[in-house]
C-alpha cells in the first residue's frame, strides 16, 4: 500500500508455501536481506515482515533458518507448519526459547513425539491459538497441558482419530479460558459427548464449538442439546454429519426455543427427523442449516419464515420433504431479513414467477437452486 507522497514498506504477512524445493528458502534470503535493509529506514518493515511466517515443504535443509528466525526476534506472532516430513529437536528448542508466538498451527507433519513438548509448552507459554490437524499423535498430553493453561483461547484438533484414554471432562473443566473449541473430524464416543456437554455448561467464556464429523450418535446428541437449553454464552454450534433421531431433533427444537443466545446452528447431513419443529422454534437463530433432513415448506412453515425476524440464512438442500416453490416465492417476496436461501438438489421446478418474486426483493443476496428443474417454457435469460 503506497501513500501519495511516501512509500509504505510495511509487510504484515509472509507466506512461504507448500511447494518449496530444497533451496527454496535459501533463494529467498537475498530478498529478505533487502527488506531488512530497508527496515533500518522504516522500523515497521522488518517487524511487520516477521508478524506471520507460514512454512510448508516436503523436504529441504531449511529448518535452521526457521529456528534462527524464532530464536533471534520477538516479533513473530504466528507460525504455520504444514507437510513437514521431520522436525527435529532444534525446532522444538527454538519454540521453547521464543516468547512472542501467539499462534501455532501444525498440519500433516510426522512429529508424533512433539505432543509431550506441547504439553510442557502449554504449561508455560502464552499462546492464544493452537491448531493441530491430520497428525498421528497422542492427544492426552495436549489436554493435560490444557488443564493448567490460562492463556489459550482457541484449540482446534482435527483428524486426530480416536480420543482413547483422554479424560476430556477432567482436563477441559480445569480450563476456563477457551473461547473456541474445535474437535471436528475425530471420533467421539457417548462418554466424550456427555463430558463436552458438561464443559459447555461450565465454561462461561466458550462461544464457538465445532463438532462436525465426530460420529456422535443420538444419545450423545441429546446430551449436547440439553446442555444448551439454559446456556447464555455459546453462540455458534457446528454439528453437521452426526446422528439425530426423532428424540434428538426434539431436544434441539426445545433447545432453540429456550436458548436466545445461540445464533448459528449447523445440523446439515445429521439425519434430522422432524426438522420442521426446529424451524418453528428458530425465532432467535440467524443461521440454520438442515441439509439432508426431512424439512419441508408447507403453508405453516411458509408463514413462520415470512414472520421470522432473525434468520439470515436457511439451508434446505437435499431434503426429503416437499418444497412448494410457490410458497418459496411468497417467502422471497415478503421476508426482508433472509440473505441466503439454499435449495440445492431438491428436484423442484421453478418458472418465471421466481423472477417476478426476486424483482420484489432487494435484500436477498444469494438463492441457490442448482440441481433443480425449470419448466419447459422457461427460457428467460434474465435468470442468469
């Protein structure tokens, strides 16, 4: 970004991507030296350059450069590592010596022994964000370190497998600083689900919880839903690709009826049975996804959605229920709050009346109707 009279050399993010060859980082050093030289005239430059370093590679002798970077400055705030074959003791020691990092992201690296080091670092470092994804490592040491940590606000553990021998309740309950917890794409048992439900009730700072693709069955889903009935802090719950039977759906319908704090509820692909009960009670939600449920749009649901003054997004893709397109058009005409409607792959037919309905609405930003059918005579190019 340049000002009219004076160049602004501040560089806030440096990304060194996942396609580095052996000498990739070495070849960049002259450029970094050039930027550092300019930094003597503009102190914002070198400090800004070191704000975020993202390094990914499948090999190469560059670890020493990264370690020196971490050891010799107090400006690096975020470090992202992806697709590393081996990270040795030198790197681990450089993390111990660095006191400026606020965010550590490790994805798809073969460093299973690092979990014990992360436990120790969680006990003494002031990290605010820790992301570990697609790693075959023991989760128990990570949660043990979390129990004594008072700084971490975001913890994301993705594709770690089974949480065997992890005492979720014991270690999570001990931590009351987390605001964002993501355990997506792991396998969580019924016991895990009930312990997470207890944590939802206990931690007043938790505002976002991601449990997508965790294999939680109906009994565990009911526990999660019941923990939210009187909750006054959690705002976002992502719960897609789990299992809800009729009782689970009833529990979530009661949850959204009583809970006036929750604004995002994602139940997509969770086999929701009786989904219209959730729509009827969604008077406070802003974002609701019921993809691949049995939701339908009949006259009653149409009037409920017309009168709803909170929903900005509703996802009804691939539903097994009946979607009446004439009623959808009425919703588009009369509801001025909805910004996004997803009706993907419902086998519905639409015609020129949809265009006329959209002409009367100046607030809808996105209408997804791919995978449906137009009437034979519908050739109006304005649909594009």
